[in-house]
């Protein structure tokens, strides 16, 4: 079975309503309809240590999340926009994933090979494409495969104003269309890589794990 993991990098803890999670749930609905084993993690609910390794020692709860990443075929990172940038938690998640970029799979390829990734962004000002580009480049650089059109976003007007839920962003045709394209492309390519993994020829590295 294909497994999807969604990391919500909202700065709000799990007992607070998250606009980012609301948009991410649009992808979850499609995953569920297609029998994809799906889990969402609110990063703010974990004690994630600063660093660029897979395990920063005592008190670090990132290894629990990292185990979920290793088992997933699809990874989506969701982030709000702050000052035109992805959230600090989104940055931290990329840093911690990068900490495992030298690890290899059983074939000697980079650990994140044969996994696909996408991004979801919400905010009340511009910055969605910038945040998406930053996250997607980081994931591609460490070995994730990026299908076409795997960024979904919603932004409101400049300045203070209603966010995704209050503004009924789920009625925005552009956002909903891109969510559908992203989610189905992630499913298609995850299945493709399950059946036809990236060949080892020219893609085997020395393990640093």
C-alpha cells in the first residue's frame, strides 16, 4: 500500500485551528478516496532539536517523525507564510531531513530515492511561490522525486485580513484545481516508482550512515 505523510509546519499546536491543515486536508480527502494510507503530523506538537543530523540525542523527538518519513512513499510539507517566507518549523524540518541526506537505502542509493514530495502553502500576503520553490528545491536536492505541479497554495489580500478558512479558500477554483493535480500526480508517481524504482546504474553512493 502507498503511504502518505503530511508534515504541518504551522506554528500553532495541535489544539489550535490551522489554516494550513485545512488546505492540507483537501489532499487527505483525495488520498482517502484512493486508499492511500495517510497520516498528518503537526510539527509544533513535537520537541524538535536544532541541528542537521537524523538524531540530536536526548530530548529530541525528530527521530520519531523521521521513522515515519522513511516508511512514507509520499511526503507533503505544509507551511504558512510569515514575512514572505516559509515558517521556521518548515525550515527546521528541511534541515533535519538534510541531516539524513548522506544515508542510503538497501541498494546504496540516497535514502529518499523513490519517494515523491509536494508542498502546501497558506497566507494572507504574497510569498507562496517563493516558499514553495525553497521547500521543493530542498527536497529535490536530498533525493525526493518531484512530479509536475506539486505546489498547492492559497493567499489572501495584502495586509491583515481573513485567512484560508475564514475567507472560504476551499471555494477558490485555482487552489482546488492545483490541489487535485498535485495529489493525483503524487499518487501516480508514487505508484510508478513502486513498480519501477530508480535504477542503481550511476546512482549508488558511499553510505555515511
